[in-house]
């Protein structure tokens, strides 16, 4: 079960069911609402030991409070984003543990257990501590941690901002920074040997075009 008395650290006593539900979420169609009925009939996870999975999924950000699948849920179902989504869910659900060690996912089992004991105040040998550690590790097995951990990567807006040249002037200046214009002028010069005629022509060009 999940217990609000354990410093808001989610867990499922039968934490092996976390692995099962996440594997089946990735293959089943996303429901309008993730209910106990969907859990038992569509995902085939039945019995009392499976019921705490819905609260667990809410606490880790996969479901909204009313059971509606979140964007994180949908990203998790995308094979190219699944690992990063699971990593984000881990940080959401176990934020109180991550406050002690921001690289908690790299901790040894002994270190992880010690942080759980520190945060929850539970006995080291308690079944609750074991369930929290097991639940954390079950979710972590789906996670991929990297510098681009969240979601999803940069948005199109962020990419366009990154790729654009800095705006240091007027719109015309900004446009000019991106454009490289060239032009060719063909002149039909008069047949004359008077140099003053040519001087007048080029002076006019310089005045009006350059």
C-alpha cells in the first residue's frame, strides 16, 4: 500500500506488481480513465495486492488525481521516451529521498536503504522500508538517466530560440543577419570619349544604389 505517514514516500507491498503494471501499460491502449476496473479487466492485475497500484501511479505522476492518464503516462508508452519518462516519475514520487541525495538512482542498496530509514523514521528491519526500497528499484529498472532526462527533450520553441541568431537590433537588422544578398548591374554606356560623362554616370549610381 501507499502510506501518507511515511513522509510521503510511495510504495507497494507487493512491489513486483509495479513491474507488471508498467510493462502492461506500455502495450495496452491508453484509457480515458485508469480505474481499478481497467487494472483488473484490461491489464489483468487482480486481487487486493494489485489495488494499491492506482494510488502508486498517481503519486509517481503517471495519473492525475482523478485517474486520468497524464502526459508522462503517454510519454512512457512511447519507446523512444519511455526511459526518460520513468526517470521523471521516479523523481516525482521519491522527491523526499532525492532531497537527501540528488543522485539517488546511483546509490547502492545499502545507501538507498539508509536514506529511506532517515526520511521515514522507520526501523531498518521493517517491512515498510523493504517495500519502499523494492518499489523504488522496480520503477528505476525502467528508467534511463541522462542530461536530457525530462520529457521529452527540448520543445520546438526552445530549438528555434537556440538556433536563431541573437537579436541585437531592429527587425531589419535581425533579418539582415540571416540574409546575404548579391546583385548584378548591367550598364549600357554611351559611345563617347568624354570622361565627364562616365564620372556623372558612376556618381549617380553611387548616390542612388550604394
